[in-house]
């Protein structure tokens, strides 16, 4: 029995390595979040791969040694052939690991670029307007209206209003003693986050105008109504998490 086992040892080890590969394929990860993936890799995939590599290496060494000694060459060649799938799989996993390890860190591209900002001083309060070019191609415009400056560490997006539109979007505003009125196109309303608890601290209301009313406002507005200016050259990357 021992002699028979010794004779076919390389063949058995090579077969076991293929069985382990099949077990890996039949048990893929089910959760790709960082924690579950780490557990899958360390407690299943890596141990299985170490087993595949060891069994393949031992089987290959035994088979090559016997082939050199011309001891049952047919069996030795068959044992070498049966280790080829395991060798290829180990090589593929190794190359994938090297490529992932050497892959450069992804570059951060903000989904918004600051374009301009202004402030409106009321009695006892300052309202801040911060304009951005947004979207993957930065062709849409958005203006945040808040009681805290956008780049202040205490600023929270859910505590701000914002108005937005396409590349032609215009916003006009006027201030009274204790509030701000913004004039925007009817295409989109003034937005806010439903979870906000502090929007009452931002005294602003929006008046939506038709295209013809906006055109009239652009050409014949009162001195008290200001236009939010969109700069062409001033751009700052927004490092805030969207």
C-alpha cells in the first residue's frame, strides 16, 4: 500500500491541487465590502492558494526527479501534465496580485469646482453664496446659499439651500433688512435637504421667473437687485466630500 501510494504520489498531489482550485471557484466571495473581503481572503482564499502552490510544487518536484531518473517516465510525464492547470492558475493569481500592488493610486477628481463667492450682510447675520461648476464635465452651475461659509469646517450641506441649472443658469438676488430673495429660472426650484434642522437660520426665499422675465431682469433690473457673477478664470478645486 505504501509503495503504491509512493508510486502515484505526484499524481495524487497534482489531482488534489486541482480539486482545491475547483473548491475556490465554487466558493466565490459573497460580500465585496472591505471587512468581509479581508476575512474571505485571509481565512479561505489565501490558505487555499498556499495549499494549491505547495501541492503543485511537491508534485512537480517528484515528477521531474523521477523523469530525470527515468523511473516510470510515462507516469512522470502524466504527473507533470496534471500540474499544468494548477501552475497556470497560480501564475495568474500572482500576476493579478502584482498588478494590483503596483497599480497607481486613483486620482481624486472633484465633482465640483468653485467659481465665485459673495456675501450678503443683513442685520445681525451674513448670508453666503458660493457658486460652483458641477458635473463630470463641469458644465452645470450650482449656487449654495448658507449661513456659514461653504469652506468653513462647520459648514454642512444639509443646512444650505442650493439653486442650479445648465451652463446658462443665472441667479439674481436682493436683500432686505433680515432676509434675502433670489430670482431663478422656472426650470429648477430652490433645493434643500429634507433632513436639515437649521434651514430656518438661513432667511432666504426664491422667486421663479419665466425665460422672458429672466431676460427682462437681466436688462432692466433695479439697483437693489444684484447679479451673481460667474467668473471665467477663477477656479478652485473643492476638496470637500460631495
